[in-house]
């Protein structure tokens, strides 16, 4: 789904309005969209926004987060600290991994493009409700509507995250499979 369609859907939630780029309504949409998208992406570990990268050190034990990294999910080192946009490894207890540091993270790169994930309608519904909640006070003059829409957005995002995590782990195997196949002798 393109951003203009998304904006129009959010505006339709507030009444029959149309998105026009340089209108007051259009400026509100452009103003709120980056923050609303980041808030929704921070809601959980969405499979469609998860990226994996191998990072090279900028100095001993120091790595920079990728530009599109909204939130790290997993780092292949047991002793690290996040300071600003840097990952600092404590190499006294465990050496830095050879071949680079593996990082799984939530990316906000979709916000820089013009398309949102059509394959995630539940996420888009929660995002639409959250966007409408941010626009409601200015567009409708009804602050209570913003609270109602925000509650609905959080509920919708919770359901979307649940469905996303179910499909993400749909091929999970028996948790003891590896143990049961291994030998206790060898």
C-alpha cells in the first residue's frame, strides 16, 4: 500500500477527508507519519521489519548500529552494552566474534520508501488507527476521540503482533528434538 492511500484511510477514519500534500491536513499527515510508524514498529518484533546484518568493528570491540536500526533484537555476543548508536563489547570476558558481529534488528527502512507491507493487513489496521489517533485532536477538535482511537490501535497492534508471531514460528519443531536425537555417550 502506498503512503497516500494509507493517509486517506487514516483520514477517512476521522470523517470524509482527502489527503492533499501541501494542505493543512496533508502537512499533519507528513508530520506525524514517521513517529507513528516508529511507535508501531517498536510495539514488537515484527517479522516483516526484521533484518539481519554482520557488522564489522570500527575499533576493537566497537560496532556501529546500521542507519535503519530502530531496535536491536539479538546480538551474537553475551557481554555487550548499547551506548547511543554503538555496540560496545566487553572483550575481557569473551573475545569479539571472528567474521563480524551478527545483529538481528527491527528496521524502519519501510518509512523511507513509499510502500507499506500489503501482506500485513492487521499491522496496517493498527497503524491506521494510531495515525488517526494522532491526527484526531487537530482534525476533529475531539481529544477524547484520540484516546479511544489510541486504545483501539494498541489492541489492533497487539492482535497483529500475535498473528505475526504465530506465522513467524509456524515451522517450529519439537523443542526436545535435538536432545532426543543426540547420544548421551558421544
